[in-house]
């Protein structure tokens, strides 16, 4: 199956460079990698130029809309399968793309809509990470108003910057171990790193105007699930609602750290 890795970038130049560094470190050698530049800031363009030998550039100008940029990229770059990675996602597992693709192929009989990996700052992955690190008691002491239930997406990791900071601190302190385990999900998923087939995009017609919302609606209407492979770990930096808070409070601790 012919596939590529495409990084969607707009303005997060500090995190983008770390994202690209991690991808070069851990991606399968020889796989085509693209940098999809959606109305890039001058700072992002400088980073893109620095990495142009490793990441082919695809420039999307005009409307600042990630879904529209992805639609344009897919329409002009034909592959069987795409890994889409946001500019604040740090992969942390060697050969991550190959491992996810193998898991995808091994689970085709269940007709999944897409595949992802274990991600701490994520509406689904955060509860699994709390359990994996063995910090449930501390979590319940500090955040007694939340339960360890992925369905509290809207009220917990999505909105609570204190929880996000605590989880980052625990990850940096304790680390996360991979595990040969597949999770299946139905609730709305934050698509910072996903793998999907071209035919999904063709069936949907397009991702515009919002790829995350349209994927969720399509998933529900077709009664499909996504799969999460815990043998691969990636770190999503932040949801936008508390991005500046984490840049101030956790970025200094991780900017020079390798995963």
C-alpha cells in the first residue's frame, strides 16, 4: 500500500520544528514526507525551507482552512493511504508509521474509519494514559469532579488547562510505555495524528469545511469505529483553548527534550 506522511502547518513555528525533528527521527526511511503549508507565517516558512530536503512543500494560500488545504493536497497527491500529522504533534515511537499501517491492514475486517495511536492530550487517550502511568489516586485527589471516563471529553482535557498541565508533567516525569493493544472508539476524536485511506476521502467527497466534524458525522452515519494502536505513542502539545498557558508552563521543560 503506497502511503505518505503529511504535516499540516500554519503558525506554530516553535513546535513545528520539534514535530519535524521527531518525524525524521522515527519515521520509516524512504517514505515520502510533505509539509502542507496553509497560509504559513514567515517564521513557519523559514522552518519549512530549513527542512525542504526532507519534506516536500505543498503551499496552500488564500483561505486559512485546514480541511480545505487537506482537500487540495489529496486531490493533487495520489496515494492509497495518508498519515496526517498536525504541527504540534511529537511522535515518539520508532517506525511509527509502519506499525500503524500494519495494524490497519490487520484490522480491515472491522471496517475502521481511521487509525491513530496513544496520545495523552486527547479526548480519548488521556484516560488510558492516566491508568497506564499508575497515577489514578493522584488524579482523583487533584480532580475529584472528573471521572476516568473518556466520555467526559467536553469537560475535562478539552477545557481544563490544569489537567492538561498535570498530565504533561506526569508524562515528562514517568514516561509512557507502549503496549500491543488495540482500542476501538466511537466518540468524537481529536485528529492531530490519523491515518486513513484515500477511498474514505473519496466516499465523503471532501473534508471541507471541517475535517474533524465531518469525519465524526460520517463515522456516526455509517456506524463505524476508529482504532487506536497503543504500540505507538505520540504527544499532542495542546488544544488551542489553553495553548498560550502551556507554552508558558510546559514548553520550556520539553523544548530541548527528545522523546
